[in-house]
């Protein structure tokens, strides 16, 4: 009985030792491998998210800041109002700004992912709450525009 107990303890110790060795060999298995922070600021109608000191143990897959109405029941692609992409970003620091948004309160989630697409996202801090106060302005190029067609066609059928 005592010999059996000693073998079980020795077996458990060997398993724990191999697990510790695996974590030393590949630290990404034991903790989030993306580090860094984000700072969220805003104007009257836009939200700006600055990434700082982003570092990874594997190549960076991508970082993003997702913007949702703060009171949304869930924060997913069905309620997202904008997403800031940091194209070509390989780590370090970057800044991105949202589209023009109407007045309201928004939740901003900043996250990064490293390596393969199956790796999980790592959030860079808690959800940021932002209140915008400005009235949204129309986007240039929308609505009815006068391109001088009346002058061009003025000699026809008038």
C-alpha cells in the first residue's frame, strides 16, 4: 500500500514537472502573449484609439478597436457601429480614428491577436466608455449634387 502511494506521488510529480517544462519551453501556453495598452480619446463626433507598447511572442496577426452603443445588450458584430483597423501594424505604437458618429454613449473594446487565426484575442484593458456630444455631419459626396450637367446639356430641348 505504501509503495503504491509512493508511485502515485512520484507519477504526479513527474506530470507536474513535465507541465512546468512545457510552460518554460513555450510561455504562450501559460499566459497571454500580447502585451501593451490603449488610450481612448474623443472629439465631438469621433473616437481615437492609440495603441502603445504592443509586443508579442509570435508575429502579430492584427489589432482592432471595436465601437458599440454602450447600452447594447451584447457587444458583437450585430451591434457594432464601427471598427478601427491598424493596417500594416507590426507592433509598437499606432493611432486610429473612427468614422463620424452621432451623439451618444459608446463602448470601445481594443484587442490584439498574435500568430495563427485560432489564437484568442487579448483585450488591452477594460471596456472604455465614451460620450460624444456633437451632431453628426453629412459625409461628403452623398445626396444630390450639381455637377454642371445643366450647363452642359443646356442647348438640348430647352
